[in-house]
C-alpha cells in the first residue's frame, strides 16, 4: 500500500462512487490509494471514477481535475469518461440545433472550423451541408469517431481529450462546443479546455457553445441537491448509467467565457440524450483582444 502522505498518493474519496461502495462491500477492501495499482484490487476500474478522484483531490486541497494532476492521474480519469462515451456511441443521439444562419452571419465559407467533441459527426455533417468544407472533428471517444468516419469519409478527425489540442496557435477561425461542457463537469476542467480553445483560435476568432442550463423541475432539483455536497458545485450530478454530467448557471457560463464578447445568445429547450427536456442555451461569441 502506498503512503498517503507522499505527494504522489491521494486517497480516494470517503464517499466513493456507487460502484466502489459495492466493490468494497463485496471485497472488504481497505481505503485505497489511487497511485498504487496493487492496492486498488479488483475495483480499480471503478475507482478511476471521475467523482472519486475529483473529490479526493479537492479534499486534500489540490487543484481539481485537469489542473495540477500529474500524468498518472489524468491517465486514470480520462479513460473512465472515454469508456462511457465509447459504450454509448451507437445508441445516443444529440439534438442541439446548429444555427447555420448565425454562422453565415459571422463566418465566411472558407472558415476553418473545429468541432470539439464532435461525437458521431452530426454537426460536422451539417456544417458540410451548409457549405463549410474546412472542418476538423475532435473527440476522445474512438467509437464516436468510428461512427463519424462511417458517414464522413473525407473529414479530418482527431482523437484527443482537449488537454492539449494538436493544432497550432491561432490556426482556427471557429470552434464548436456542442453539448460538451455538460460532459466536463468541473470548473477547472472547463477552464482548461477554454484556455486551450483560446490558444488555437485566431485573434477575434469565434466560439459557438450549445449546452445545458439549470432546470427548475423537481426531478432535477432533487439530483442537484443530492450531489451538490459531493461535487462542490450545484448542477453537477450522476446519471444512473454512472457518468457525471453538469447543468450550468448562466452566470458561470458568463464567467467561463469572460475573454469573449457576445454576438448571439439564445436560451431554448432541448431534448437530452436520454430524451428528457432540459433548459439550454446557445452562445456565439468572439475572442476579445487580450489585455496588454
Ligand atoms: C453529448 S455528446 C455531443 C456530440 C456532438 N457535439 C453533437 O452535438 O452531436 C458529447 C461528446 O463529447 C465528447 N467528449 C466529452 N468530453 C470530451 C473531452 N474531454 N475531450 C474530447 N471529447 C469529449 C464525447 O465523447 C461525446 O462524443
């Protein structure tokens, strides 16, 4: 067992994910240390659960995911998320509308567009139909990209998790981020992604976000309340299929995109991938000059 006092070890959360609890009950495992593969035993896969690692990090006062976690830690977190999106690649469908009229108002047909979290290529296909041919799709799920490839044989696709987007600084005119922030629940992770997007965007480049807002119905209020303590942010919750997602306060989106200026904004209602209705927003914004 590793020494939890050593910097490279961090204890898993006291309240681990449901899978871990189940595994501990069965195996009577002692508390586990994420960086010690031997101690993790047979519930190791569950213990890379995003929530466990995130809560453990925040409790020990470190930064949250995507911040100062070392390469070892990221290699535990990302696979858990990728596993989920791989597992649903053939079944889930997404429906945030791509407002081509907004794009044509602000981006010429030669714009180089990065669809980050492109999924199975729904929005890439729409971009092509709308006359935007210079497109790149990025997703960390190989199975999603495989779906993409099956109907978009010529589009450039890259498997990448957004920590370091493999594109040059200032090389993209527009980034689409459609239903992706909801999959990246923690503030710090979202900030990191926005920082990386800002790096690849050309000066005054465009960012088009479509994502979920907080809802007011009882089903949602109950799950926001249930998980708020565990994740430290109201709006983050677990789905029964064991993935952590987030609905956002509008104020948080404003803060996150503080280095962009608004061009278009529209609240709307969307069907989620599980066919429930949710409040949502679409926001097209332009990178502001960085302060000198
Ligand atoms: C809800 S789906 C939306 C897909 C697509 N944007 C659409 O609207 O049709 C979210 C997608 O983001 C991908 N994703 C989530 N987190 C990611 C990350 N950190 N890096 C790359 N892709 C990610 C998932 O694999 C999934 O394909």
